[in-house]
C-alpha cells in the first residue's frame, strides 16, 4: 500500500510538473503571440499611412462661364513629381494653368490672350503677381473685368497661406482694371457666381 501510495505521489508530482510547464509555455507563447500581433498591427498601420499619403496636389481654377459674366470653380489634381511643377511655386503653376486653360463647351480662361506671368512674390500672406503688358491690351467690359480679376484672386487665395492678391502690370501696381478697383490687396471675391 505504501508502495502504491508512493507511485501515485510520484505520478501526481510528474503530472503537476508537466501541467505547470505547459501553462508556462502557453503564457510565453501567448506573450509572443501578443507581441507578434502588435508588431503586425504597427506594420499594417505604417503601410496604411504610406498609402494614404497623397502623391497628388489638388488645386482650383476659377474659370469664366462661356458667354456669361460668371465664375465657376473647377478642381484639378497634379502628380507631385509632374514636370510642370519643376522650378515653380504653386502660385506660378496655378497662374500658368489659368492662362493656358483650353476652353471647353462651358468654361474659358478669362485672362487676356498673350498674357505672361513675369513674376510672383509673397509679402506675408499677400501674393503680388506681375503680368506682362498684354494683360491690358484686350478691351474689357465692366461686367467682365471683375470676372478676370476674381479668377486670378480666387484661384490664388484658395492655396494654403494666401489671403490677398495684388496685381502689377510690367512692374507697376494696377490701380483699376476697366472700372474695377484694384488699388488695394484683394481677398476672395464673392458675388461672381451664378445663383444656385
């Protein structure tokens, strides 16, 4: 009987050792599993963040509605590595796009043909645009003058960091444009859009 009791005691001891070891292995592997899940989650987050980083820049052109004295905002995107952006500020790029916009059935560029951007400067949050003399060559009606100015101003002030725009022609500040007052820095121009 003592012998049976001793065998049972030894068997119970061995059993408890194996159960204890299994429990420890489960705890260790559980910790490892937790770490692996956490590392995979971090990795997935990094990949997700990289995918959400945009390779494109959005910008808005304020275009004239064909045969009507109204502006319409049209959103565009450009690849961040596009050659058109090379050696240009975003303001210079937007002005070039506005000037060179090829009209479609509904919208046209209101900038007079032949106009070139001589320079674009910043004074704090004010953008100073210097156009070539062609900007003044085309006669403009009092209805269309605000559309042309609004197209330039609105397309620039929607870019981050810009609040106002001043226009120069051949280095001289433009005081008025076919009856439209341009003597002060201009902020976003309302009232140039059709009623919805």
